[in-house]
C-alpha cells in the first residue's frame, strides 16, 4: 500500500522481471507515486521550512534530494525537490500524506502559496505521446518480439509422436535429439514470453507459451527418408550431404590409390564393385543395397578406418562409427535412427551367433525399430549401409549360400605409412570430400547391380570359417581322399552305401577334434541335416542289417 493505494510490486518475481526487462519492454503502474506542487510568493520559504537541507543556493531546473522532517526532527518523507521557478517547486515522489503536511504548515504560518497535485504528462523531445499511441507502439513492439521468438523456437523445436507418446524434437547442428517435456522446459527456463490470450497480458515461461501456441511446429510422424522432398506431415531426420560436389578424380589421387591399390589390392573387378557400391549410396540413398562391405587384414595400420572416415565425411550427420558389438545388436540403438552408413570398427566377430540375425536385419530389412532409454519404441525406414573392419581371422558370418557380404583382404602396402595417411587427411579436408562426392555422383551405374557380389579369396575363407559343423565334416569327406566312414573310404566314381550309425559316429568324432565341447548329435538330427546336404540320399536296408543311406558318387 502506497499513498493509500495498491502499488503492484512485480509481474512474476523480482528476478524474473529483471531477466525479462533486459530483453523486452515492461509497462509499470506507478499511479500511487504522487507529486506535490508548491507555488506562490512564499513557496521557497515553505519548502525550506519542510526540509533540513539548505536550499538557499538552489538553481532553477535542478533537483535536490531533501529529507522532510517535523518539529521533532522525525523523518516525514525523503523526496527529490525540483526547482521549476523561483516561486514554483515540485516534491517528487511525495507519499505519506506530504500534501497535508505542506498545507498544515502553510495554513499555520499564513504563507501565500498554492498546493496541489499536478497533472504529470510524458513529454517526448518533439511531441506529446498520449496513452493510446504508447499502448499501440507497445503492442506492436511486443508482437514483433514474440513473432521473432516463435520463428526462433519453430526453427529449433517441433512436437512429434514417438510410439504412444508425444515428445519435443530438438534439431542441433550435429544431431537430432528427442526431449521429454521436462527437459524442454529446463532448456528454456530462462526465456519468457507474454501470454495475451487472457483478459490481461501476463508474463509466462517461453516453453509453456510455445507449447500452447497454435502456430507451433508439429508433425504427424518421424521418419528417415534420404530424399530431397519429404512427404507432408513427416519430420525427416535426413539432413543431406555435408559437402557440395566439386572437382574430379584428379583431385583425390591419394583416395584413388587407397581404394584401388590398398583396399582392393589392385584387383580391377573388386575395386569396380566397391566404387559402384559407394556410388549407389550417393545416387540412390533411398534404395537399400542388401550388401555389407567387410574389410579385414592381419595387420593394423593399413588404412581400413581412414577409408571409412573419408567416405563418412560426405554424410557427417548420417555416418556413425561403433567399436563394440552392443552398439550394433544391443537394445538401445538411438544412434541408428538417422544413420545411412554404419562403420563397425572391430565391433563384430564372425563366430558370435548372437549378432548374426541382427546383422542380417541391418543389411537387408527395409525398416528398423528404434529404442531409446525412457521413451517408447518407434519404427523408421532403414536405408542403412554397413561397413565392417577387423583384424580377426573370422570377420563375418558368411554362409555357403549367403549374398550379403563383400569381403576383402586389405593390402598392407601402406602399413604404418604415417606420411601417406597424413597427406590423405589433408586431401580429404582440402577439397577431397567435395571431389569424391562429385566422382560418385558421376559414376556410371547403368550396368551395375549392387547384389552381384564378386567372389574373393577372403569371402571364401569366411564361408569356410562360418560353416556349420556338419558342413565342415562333409567338406572334409569331399576333399580328403583318405577319410573313412565306418572303416571304409567313400567312392568317388560309383554309388555309396553307408550305415547311418557310421555316419553319425564319424560326424561326432570329427567335430570333437576341433570343437572339444561338442555335444554328440542324435541320429534323427544328423539324418535331417544330411538330407539337406545330400538331397539324393535314399534310405536303404539289407535284411535285418543296419539302416543305411545310398547316395551318388562323391564326384
């Protein structure tokens, strides 16, 4: 209460009002802060009587801090006294009934003065601005400010559905994040806006203002679609290439050597396919190739990782490197939600059966389930390309009839050649990425079929390592002329007959020789698998003798 009137103390709080005032405009109600005007022949004498400050040398147009005291030196008020003329004074601000104090002294001392509350106007340098003009300017300024705020927040945030819930997507320079409402509010806790939807405008948190704004950015679903045009209502996590195409093959001589002479060991058929595989990713990112590239070597430092990173520089936002298997086949895979090229550096071992099915899904499945901690799972389309690198002998689970893996043994011709790789990095960061993108865009794919994988010695080796135990046993029979089953060598030029019990014993003993923890198979299991290997095998039995298989010669 000020001058017997209610004086608003703050809009939200002193701290919130301070932060708001630093950025925006505030209109304060100060009607309770009053002025007292004293004029007339005895005005100077009355004013001096009211204050303990000597005003004898005061000048017109100057202001003086002057405490007002009573006859016992008690403080009545401490206004600023403004000398407007020799016979005209203002006391500002004057509260605590100063006007009655002045009138009492004037009446008791029979001073010839006039005492009143003056009409105070806001005066601009060249004109008087009335309240209507000021209010209109304030409203226009507010709309401009908050129009900019809406644009700013809409550029960065959007409301999207994830599973059965809604969340706020936050687009940063390097990644797409999904924020819970509490995290979104925390991010904007120091930002404010004016809510004009009620009877009176009021200051609110910018997060609440944006969430309830009818023009906030929002989408019907989230997806990853590597195309220029996005369907209506879809928040597309694809952000395009990181560089602009410019240059040609002559601008990337070191990468040219790396891919053809090192990665592909100078084999024309192999490097032609690898160039095509990379060009397919650039020219047809929306077509899933269904083929993974596997780079293995016995030695470290030959250039596998540098090759992947050079290619990944074309799609920085959509290139991910992982070094542990759980980042490929683990439950939480948010890093894959907008990945076009995934590089597994020593992240996979070919003998790990737990990863085999997950790898197949990553390589061939057209969609992917994304699971993030604390959020509902959601599905996106998958256009992921997989590249694996390892120094392990067993690099990938390549089955006998598998068409998912293009496997290369990388040459060690540039092993630990630090100068070469230093120059390669310089080439990449000084126009190499742009030139490589142009080369891949111009690469002729008219006769290229990405699923026609060239056979390589490395791929054959992976097939052998990935064989099932019964396949390895049968390969040993076919390749070892001295291998016996039931004490007999199988015929290579005429039909064979072998007891099922002998085949079972031979298989179990052969498998235990290289796999000591092998648990003996039962006859039924062996027979079902054997029929797959040798589909022409026929069940036979001689009288009361053992059950046998009759099958063609081994040639």
